[in-house]
């Protein structure tokens, strides 16, 4: 268990918020216009997939925030 505060946690949280903001903006700017004429039920799986994709690198990132190692 960690006894001293580490700089990785606040930097990691700020980086995560910045990355999610950029990811959301990219989806809104580039993907949404491509699908605006699609039926809602066709858009749903795309947005669900895009909503889950950002979770894939999150485990390693959280490990880095806690331990300083990527794996």
C-alpha cells in the first residue's frame, strides 16, 4: 500500500478528463454528422460501441496511476 502521495494520480485524472473530452468532441464532430440521417436504432449500436471503446486502455492507465508501471 502506498504511504506517500504521488504526482501520477492528479496528473492521470487531468489527462483522463482531457482525453475523454477530446474523444467526445471527435465523436461529435466527425462521427455524428456521418450518421445524422440514420434511423435511431441504427445509431444506437454505434454509439454503444464508441461508448465502450474508450474503456479498453483504461485498465493499464489506472495501473500506471497507482504503481508507475504500465502492466
